[in-house]
């Protein structure tokens, strides 16, 4: 049986069509992807943390004496001037009334002191008389010695008696002073508090503001008894704000004083700037929301933005910090969402026309969204974003947006 040329051609064409249809029917569909073109630009690596504002220098005012703190002359938020504004008034404590037994004891003590005073005065009278007699005998003996009638020994004895008499007078005077002081001290126990003195402003101690600023807190605005050292109020300057951030100890060792930070989520429509001042030398153990023990350390930042840029920011406000660990103005970078690990190697899918090619790369610094590319990519390379398990090396890809169009 011989084949005609026409038959051969038609048969071959039919086989080719069948093979083509089979290839089209069984080849994998292209995977829809999103591409990102690698480019150079600025890159910033930050440590993110929540923080709380606090006034740098807070002055706590306490009562220097025991007594009654009168109703506060200032309220929270009032401005004060150092050494001029009266921030508190304390009336000294007065003695209480005595019960009947203590009253009788006090009266008896006073009578005893009065009697002791009279005894001291009588001793004083006798001592003065003895001194007068000793002085007279000394003067007479001195005259007799000059006339040669009395001896020097008699004069010395008279002088000694006069010296003893003078000492006795001095001792009697001291006993009178002691008796007077004892009597006054015991009489004060019988004094009744004067109700008019309690209302006299001149009897009270006025406490001035120790620094310029505003009143931050008041222990109580009402009149109340206070002891020595009892807190009354606190004062601070809201323009002198700083931020305390709670950092992981592993993050804290990567930064040092002088590091810059961006302050966000403080309530304003623009970010503020801050500078790291110090990191606490000791960490503490804190339980996270997931129940994991973490070592946390406090970092203190000065707000370098002018007070006019943050007029409503006050003490104890919540903020969010982006602490700059490292930054550069120009470096080749790739989105972290395009990078995955193949073993121990960082890898990306690069679009070669409509074919995905796997390529190993070397990364440097990594930020929150982008990573620095040290090797493996060049500017203009198109990498697949968010590669999934359906994508394999050599597989056809198609741009996702072309399917929706």
C-alpha cells in the first residue's frame, strides 16, 4: 500500500495538532505574581518600642512641721514661680486639753515649783546678808592691818570668807533662775489653746514654690492634719519633658547614648525627634502578654523638638518610638517579603521574562520592610513578592494585575 503525498502531509499535520493540543492541555498554568524592581535608596534600621513621657525634674513638697494644712491655695495645673507663689500653708500643732487627773498633776507641779522658787529666793536673801557681813569684816580687817593692829593672816581669812560669800550669792542666783524656768515650763502645761490664735494667718507657716512650673498633683485640696514630712503636692515644668521606653535587653545593647529616635503616635499630626540619654545599668524580669519571661531595661530619651511643636503633650502620655540603630542614604535593597531561606542561604525568585529563576543572595542590614543587598542582585532586577509553595524554579509566571484587567 502506497501513501500519497497529500495523505502524508495531512496525517503529519493532524499529529502535530494533536501534540500541540496535548502540550497546551497538560502544561502547568502560569502562577500569578506581583513583582518588585530592585533599586537603591535610603535605608533605616530601627528598634521599635512603646514609651511614656515624664517631666525631667519633679519637686515634691512636704510639710516641714506637724500641724494642720489649710485648704490649698493652688490647684492642679496652676503656674507657680519659685520663691514667690505660696503653694501650701501649715498651722503648727497646738497642745491638747488635759484630763482631770493630768490637770491636778500639773497644778501640783506648779505649786511645787513656786515653793522651790521661794526657797531659792530665801537662800538668796541669806547669801546677800552673809556677803554684806563678809565684806564689812574684810574692810575692817584691812584698816586694822594698815594701822598695825591686825595681822596679815587675819586679812587673808577675811578675804577667803568674802570670796565664799560671793560664790554663795552666785549659786543662789542660779537656783532662782532654775526655779523660774521650771515654773514657766510647768505653767505652760496649764495653758488652754486660744481659738483666736488658730485663725490668725500670722501664726501659720507659708511654703513657697521651690521651682518654676505648674502644679502636677495635690495630695488633698481640703484642710487636714499633717505630720512632719507628709507630702502636700508636686511641681514640675511641662516644657522639660523626657521619654522612658521599655526595651528588651537584647535590643538595648545594640544602641548607645546619642542615638536618634522618631516619636510617633503621641497625638499630633507630625512626628517628633528625640535623643537617647542613657540606658539603665540593670534589667528586670517582666512577663509578656504571651506569658514569656523577658529581660527589660529602661531607656531615657530627651525630646529635642521645640515645646511649640508639642503644646498638648504632658506628663505620663503614651508615645511610640522608632530608635535608629543604623541608616544610610543610598544602598541596594530588596523587600523582606520577597526573601526566603533555602537551607542556610537567602534566596529570591527573579523574573526572567515570564519564567521564575531562583537566585541566592547575600543580605546586610535588615529593617522592618527592606533589607540591604550585598550580592546576588543588581538594580532593575524584578523579584517575586510573597512567593508561595506553588512557585518553583523554571515555572511560568504572569503578573497578577493583568489577570484582573
